[in-house]
C-alpha cells in the first residue's frame, strides 16, 4: 500500500491504487502486519478485496516459531482468503 517502503500512502496514492486494483480485478491483498491494519482494510473494502494480514518475521504470530511454520501460516491464510473469495 505504501508508494515506497516506509512512506505512508497519500490520499492521491490511495486513489490511484484503488483504480489500479479495480482495473486488475484484485480480490485478495496480502499485507504485512506492521502496516496500519485499518488502512489496509479500508482500501480493500473499496474494491471488495479480502485483506490477508500476516507477520513477515518468525515469531510474529502464534504458530510461526520457525521459517517453515511462518510460510505455512501465509499459505493457510491465503488459501482461506481465495476459498472465501470463490464462495
């Protein structure tokens, strides 16, 4: 959602992002849990996308004690979102 790493999105950037997401029919958005969750959810709601907010680092959520469990966590969350989107 950020235009560049560490730079919060401006209203203009968000508007352009929403247009691009609509154009590309984005249905699921993967976001790191260190981003402002409210902003991610708000942008997703504008286009009808499902937000999948996950930790980026090992130990960032329960059940992510090593890199393998972390990647499994991402896959499970993404799979659930895509299954929800198809329903």
